[in-house]
C-alpha cells in the first residue's frame, strides 16, 4: 500500500477513536473543556492517550492570556435594571362596562397565591368583589433587559402577569429553603426548570422579572446573580453594584465555581431557548440556586434536570385580557379610537396564531408567522400529527418545526398535584384548520380517539360535534360505564341502574345521522343499540340517543353540558317526541310504556351537576296547558337521570382495563 493510503487509514482510525472517546465523555457528564479540566482521574483514563493529549493542550490554550476572554463591565446597566420603574394595569368596571386603568407604582392589591401540591396557584377567591382587578404589572428599564442587550433597540418594558409573578413566588420560596438549616428529605432546594411555549414571553418577561427580584433579594444572603443567555453570561455583583459580561461559558464557569469555593452564594438564570443546549452538569455550584428557562422539548433540559434533581414549573401563555392590558399600556398616549382599533387587530391575530407575544404585536412578524403556520397545516397528515405534535400528552419528544408552529403547553396537575406541561393546539383558528384536515383524512374511529386525548381542553364546537360519537369508542364507553351516577328527585327512594351500565357487555352497532324531520321522506325502522345523532341545529332536549331492547323498551338520551344545572320545559319535551314520531315508523305504538333515561355528560372539571333536573310548565295560560302539565308530571315522576363526569384520562383508563 502507498504511503498516502497508510496515512489515510491512520487519519480515519484517529477520527473514529476521537468520536468514540467523546461519546464516553458525554456519558460521564463531560461536555466542555472546563469540565474536562476538573474531571476525575478514572474519567480521563477512559479515553485514548491521543485524545487526552489533545484535550489537555486545548485546556492550556484556553487558559492563555492571548485567548482567554476577559469580562467587560457594562456601565449604567446594573442601575437601570435595579431601578426599573413600576406601573400597573387593572380592569375597572363601571356603568359602561369594563375598561383598563393605568396606574403608577406597584399595585395596591397584588395577586395572592395558595399552596397546591408542591407549588402555588393564584387564589381567585382572595380578590375583593367590586374592586379593580389587577391584570398586568410593567417594569421599565431605560437601558432594557439582558434578553435584548445584544440588539440595537433593546426592549425596555418587562410585562408581569399573574403567571410570571407565580414563578417568582415559587423561586422566592426556594430561596427560603436554600438558606435555611432545615433539611427536607427528597427535595433539593433552588433547582427549577421553567417550561413554556416558545415565543410566549418567558425569556423576556419571566427571565427579566426573576432577575429584578433576585437583585432586590437580601444582598448578604445572595450577593451574586448570573444570567446565561445566548453565547454571553451577565454576572451581577450586588455588593459592588456592577454587571460584567463574559463571552462563552468556560471563563464564567470558572468564576462562578471560584466564588462558590470561597463561600459566596448566588443564583443562576439559564436560558436554554437562546443558548440552544443544556446547562453544564457543574451548575449550579454549591450554595447556588438555579432555574433553567426552556421550551417544552425534553432534550433541552431533561438530562440536566434528572441529574441535578430539578423540579418543573410550567408557565401558561398570557390570557386574552393580559394581552389587552399590554395593548392598553403600549398605546397609552393615543386616543381611545386608536387604542380600540389596535386591540381589535391584535386580538384577531391572537385568534389566528395563538397568544405568542413574538408574533402578534407587529404586522410583519404576524404576516410571516400566519403564512408559515398555514403551510404547516396544509402539509398536515395523521402520521405527522401523531409523530411530531404529541397533542394530549404531557411531553414533547420532538423539537420540530411543526410543534413550534401548532402546539402550546398548558399547566395540568397529575399525581401528587405535580405540575406537567400538556400539549394542546395553539389557537382556535389553527385548531379548526388542523382538525378539519385530519377529520377528512382519518377514519372516524381513529379521529374520535384523537379528540378524546385532549377532551379536557376541547372547545365547545368540538364537544357538540364529536362528544356523542365518542360513545362509539370501546375504551371510552367502558370507562363511562364505571362513572355513571344516578340523580334522584326528592321523594324517590329506590335506586335504579342505568341501562348503559346494566348491559355492560353490549356495544353500539353503528352511528346513524338523522336529518331534519322535514327533510325525511319516510319514517325509518327503529333499531336497538344504534347511536342516533340528529343533524339539526338546536335539536330539543338531547344531543344523541339510542334504544335498548328491554321490557319495556328503554330510550336513553345523551346530553353534553358544562353547566351545573340543565332544567327544561314541557314544550321542549313535546318537541322532542314530535321529532321522534317523524323519524320512526309506528312511534305511537313503540313509545307506549317506554322507559326514559337521560345521561348528562360533563367535563370532569366542570361545576358538577348534583341535583335532579326538573321539567317546568311555562306560560300556563296557553292552549295545551293540560298536555304540558301531563308531560311535566311524566318527566318528574318517571324519567331517570344520570351524570357522568369524564376526562381525557378515561379513554386511557379504558385501555388499561382492556389490557
């Protein structure tokens, strides 16, 4: 073989060895030169000699005065952040409706929070009725905030809604734990992961507000704050009242570690969204707290969080009135008509692309975003939806372009009330567009199963359209049967088991859509265990129904509701029976002695329906009053009522029962 080929073979071999050594180092938590320099002897011994020589030389080179990045002090920036000015925006109700009131300084009535599980939630019950309702706090720094210091026009206003304040309250509690002498088993204080939808403002608003509050925390307890963002780190020295910027990570990690070794305590804010990779396993150093600000994709934080025992905080996107308050602040110097027009424009954008602050305030940003989102929807299919969006699940396994455009996370609480980020579609518009496309492509049974996954967050139009059809899903039906409870009127003592529950071994044979009665040429034969779904706007009494072949026969109506009560009138029942007479052959004979049951289906988190739903006679002087009283008596004496409160977990519970 020629010398050239031999050299090529050696080069290939060396490259293969190098990459294998790098893999080993990553498994041992070594990702950076700084971590290599402090790695244990056995870790260094696990790599080939040529790799060790290369990395040792690189460490020496990085320490050289010619290559080491010296920190640069930023004059006036510490004072700008520390002395940020307060304003607040509150909702005020008057005779003409609700308006936004802008006030100077901190709000007189701040939000209050209560403990839920290991974290906090806003305590709506603590608000005083009739008093102004705080919507937004605004902190203005003349030189902007670290999030935008690299830009020509830095962002001066930091928007603090109740979700951002909640994050600080949790971190503040962590600091109390961090500096206390009490040790709680199973909890490592001061290590958090803040998870939120990309572009919703967690970096600019939550990150900046945390920095502001940490600078105002007791300087003797917490003299240093490090803010990692992009390729820069800002080190705030609260004793000297200075801020220095470090380029890259190696130098700042050495500085922070050195401070820690000398007993100096501090706190790190680490923005993964801007940095693009997980933090060093060496962070936080001893005596330091830390929060990682990240999108929901697990590859951004899970490796670090698992090894450092960090717990999650999930931040929700701003609500509609939060954004309205932001618009009121932005346009505070304009006339009312211009303010109203701007809010109308922003609100329309938010309905299209979601409450993503990066894309709703500026026209060009919105135009580019909605175009990209529509392209994502146009290319959507069932495979992409299942593989990239993870809608209805508390994880995001793929940091995909599709998920960033079409998915947002909302906070839910699962076992032990621990926070989890649930993925839902990002806006009403994109939700309708996406689901409409999938409905046309997927089999109905598969589409219904998909909807059940995020049932708790399904909008009303989807509930009305698909909830009845959900009963065709075997898993859902099996779970529903376990949750049915009877509603009994006063004086009716004997319990009665629902036909759906009694016949637990029977499933629906099919669904049949019924047109408006006037469009039906001839009545049809009635079948048992067929799920009938009237395709009629404002169909009376029920959303769907079916018949059970008992003796006597049983009619079971299904009614979807989020209200805690659903009383009806005799005229509603009469119109329902008139529709049935038009639909089915020989209804008069079939309905004789027929038993009636009504199942009210609710979201699990709706205000629960706990009492019998009565039938009233309205307009008692009208012709047909006797018939109405007869109908009301039949309803109140003979009809059986049941309630089933369901959630997205019920379909999965059915899968467990089946297995």
